[in-house]
């Protein structure tokens, strides 16, 4: 087994075996927040962490993820995935590590960045696809949702757009999907006040708060809102507390821009109550999520 993180030692039969594929960055900190949240959540056993391009370069993703793991799982590894969309179908340490883990156990995978590494796993090891219990993806949007809600950035679909070919491969693989877009986090915010509370609560939370203040400052300059939405944290939140979310059965359509490689795409969601349960879309929350998130982030082992 390539990776045995500290959370494994406290595992019980009820926990979900989880792999996190992240595009950590110093510009957008919700991937790092989701990593800390996962390691502080007794409902999951983190079996591995891989990094790829997305919010920044692969090297930036590795740097931030490794720094995060030093704080929550000292001595554990991150596995390098795709450098960009051109790596689709290319063997990487991340593909090899996920494949080795899937050979030994079933996994839920949280894909918080572009789907290039996951699609490469599907292409290179199709024999392991049915060992993925569920893929929770930060992507997707409904056509009838406003493109620019007040006080925040638009509801763009960056992860689907950065590698449309990988997105199509994942959709065609038949893996049960949960799609979480910007809409799900419309009422979930971390504010300067929240970050101040995190700073006072412990070393890891204080580090996250310091990292995240830059994001809040950028949003305040751009929109006037002194807060940000930690969208990626909702993916972990759905895995640990699915009953807190409004989840719809859905059909999806991938609309790809022209060009070679394609310039972008949007993964559009249509609610379909008669659809099977293979694709679910998280449309919102049944109760506030921020208090639960702050509790997890401020826990220390």
C-alpha cells in the first residue's frame, strides 16, 4: 500500500475510504481547506492525496498540498498528477498510486480540480472503474441560475472547462457521480470574522486563516464583499453529511467550445426525477454549512 495516512489508524467499518484529487493554490484556498476538513472528519478515512494543475501550476499545487499535509498528516506523501490538459492519458505517479489503492480496496474519490488525472486513470486502467464507489466532482451548473450573483464571482464551471475531453471521458465511464457547482455554495461564506476566530483556535486553523485572508482581500477589492465561498469544502461535506444537502437526480449535457484543443466547456445540469441515481446534482443546503466547516477546521488531533 503506497499511502497510509494518520486517519487510517482510527478507521472504523462505518467510515468512507476517500481519495482526494486537488488543485491546491495560494490564490484560492478552498482545496487546502477541504484537505484539513477531510483529515479532521471522523466519517472518512483518507487513503491518498494527489495534486494537479488548475487553480495554479502543478508545482504550486504540490507545494501547498505538501505544506497542508505536514500539518494534518506529518510524513505523508502527495502524488503528482497532470501538469495540464495535454497529460490526458499519460501515466503519472498519481494514476499509479490510485490504481494501486483501488486494487486493494474500493474508494470514493473527491475530484476538486480538473478531471485530467481521473480520466487518465479511466483510460489506462478501465479494469478498476467499477471499484470506484462514487466520484464527487466540483463541476456543473444549471442554465436557469444567474451567471453573476450579487457580491461574488460568476457561477463559472472552471473544472469542466479546463479539460473538456477529460470531463467527457468521466461522464462516459458510468461511475456514480455527485456534481457540486458554485450554486451549492451560494449561502456558504467564510468572512474576516471567521478567519479571526480560526486564528485564535490553533496552529493549523491559524495557518489556513492567514492563507485565506488574501482571497478575502481580493474579493473585497473586486466585489466589495469581505468573504469567500469555500466551494471545494462542500464536496467533503457532502461525503460526511449528505443529509444536509438538497440533491437532485439529474441529466447532464457537456457543451464544448470549438478549437483544438477545445477552448472550454460547460457541464449543464437538468433536473430529471425519473433519471436513475447515477448522476446527482447538489443544488443547495438544507441547513447552514459554515458552522460545521469551522468546527472541523478548528479541531486539533
